[in-house]
C-alpha cells in the first residue's frame, strides 16, 4: 500500500531525520523513495544583491548563482540517493523551481505518491520557535495522501 514514499529533502536536520524514517519504512515495506528538492528563486540572490537586477552583468551573476545552487542541490540529492541504494532501497531524485509547498504537492499528485515523509521545519524555519513550518503545514493540510511530519 505504501509503495511510493516522497521525501522533500533540503539537507536540514529535519529532512535528514525524515529520510532516515523513510529508509526504515521503505526497507520494511519494500517501497521506493522519491527525494525531491525545490529551489525557490525568491530565496536565491548572490551576496550583496537585493534581488533588484538592473544591468546585464547583474543578470548574468544571478544566472551563475542559480546554477551553483542547482548544482549543490543536485550533489546533495545524489548523496542521499546513494545512501538509500547502499541500504538496498530504490531511490530517485528530482529538482523543481518555484513555490516549495506547491511544487511538493504537484509532484506528489503527478507521481501518485502514497506517503510523504518530511521534516516539521526546513532550512528556513526558526529553530527556537517549535511550531510547524509554513511548508510542512500547507503540505500536511492539502496533500491527497498521508503525511508524516518528523521533528
């Protein structure tokens, strides 16, 4: 029944814990893991830039910066997928751009995910306030499958 597990993964301690839980469950249920990361362009800007792009060189700098972020995200996901495969778990990864919660929900529907396991907070959460992050809240409220939030 729970054969397709989605793990939104951003490298935070919460998403790492979520991946550990997903791997344990996938191992016991012979499930496949889908690692998924979303690059939110609104959060990406090179140091010293306020997101206001005026010149061609600034636009080129922004493109280079986004490419670096994409490459780093891909490395992170490859390492997580390798960890899964070393433990005998089928895993794949995908990267999207856009609104994080919306992209997770869209990917979940498109891939017919049977369970989402995600951290209660991501890289943008405030560590001292122990509340649900806005992304995990929206996904848990709007997903068409069960969602397991890991703290």
